[in-house]
C-alpha cells in the first residue's frame, strides 16, 4: 500500500492572536503537487513498530510514530497490523523548511491506517486526533488542494480555486520554528484588523500574490530573517516576485 504525501505552501500567513503559548493564525494553505514524499506499508515480520526513512529525528519523536500510538489506543487491529508490516517513507520534502513535510507524512499515515485497518474514523475525527500531534496535520487530513486555515491550525475550510503552478526553492537552512515564533512575539507581534484578514480569506490566491510581497504576505518572514541572515532572497538567483512559506526556510513563486 502506497500513498503520496504532498508538501504545502502558505500563500499568506497572518498571526491574529494569542492562545496561551500558542499563536492563532489566518492562512491560505495550498498543496504543492510536484513535491511529495511517498509513504508505503511493506510486508514482513516485526517485533515492534518499524519506521524507515531519512528523518531528522528519532522514531519516537516522529509524527508518524505519535500517530501510531494514538490510533493504537482506538483499536488493537492497528498494533497487530504493524507486526506484519513496516512503514517506509521515501523523503523528498525538505525538513525544517515550512513545507509541512512531517505533518503531511503523519496525515497520510493516518488516512492509510484508517483505510487498511477499517477503523471507520471520519475526516473530522482524524483531524481532531492529528491536531494533538501537529498544528498543520488537520489540513493534510482533509486532502484539500486549497484551504483557509485558522485557529491554531485546527479549523480547515475548503477554498475553491484553480490550481496554481508552484515552484519551491529551499536553501540549506534548517529553521527552528520555536525560535522564530518567540522572536515574532517579542519584537513583531501586533493585533491584526479582522476586516483585512477576512478580505484575504475571501480572495483568490493568485490575486493575493499579485497584491502582496514577501514582507506583507507572511508575518513570520521578518522574524526568520532576523535570526537567519541567509534567508535574504538576494543571496539566490530567484525571481523578484518570491514568497516565503510558513516559518521557512522555503521560498516559492508561481510559474505562469
């Protein structure tokens, strides 16, 4: 059993409030169809849950492993299944790059387990479980090509628009999301007018990108650039209409 696990970019990303230690966002997430990992379940005999892939963390820290633990609580069938199958992830999405690779892998794994183990969980229930693992997981659970994402990432609403041809460039910089959010909260946070955010949530992605630039589209870019000077796009041979995804380090642009 094999399934593609797509990357995403944030067309815009606005920090609109605080919820304890978390930040509330308003964002447009769009799947990148030409950049994906592949998640496979391969047969074998195993004494413990086995996960193979070129990850930047240990198995017990991996979002897939965390999802396995949560789904195993729902049904013994899950743990039984992974005594005769292992999980293999062919990684193409760069890690620590603002592309949601780990969250996408987690969501893809959950969808596959729900199917192969006949758990019968709805998308809403899977998203609820996934939100406890990672803020971006619910978006990938719903498998929308484009969606408005609000709250702390748990509210996902389908957005109907034509697909965009997106090109991603990821420099060799691994961004620490926690550091970037702390820098943002300390030096850049300000309340956003609801009317401006609501307008963005209603606009087509192509129109948003035509009206905005790298600084105005993503509230986290200045924080990321302050910590990682390498994130100046002038360091790379990139188009002038370049944008920044998530907390970085990836840039993207639209091919017309």
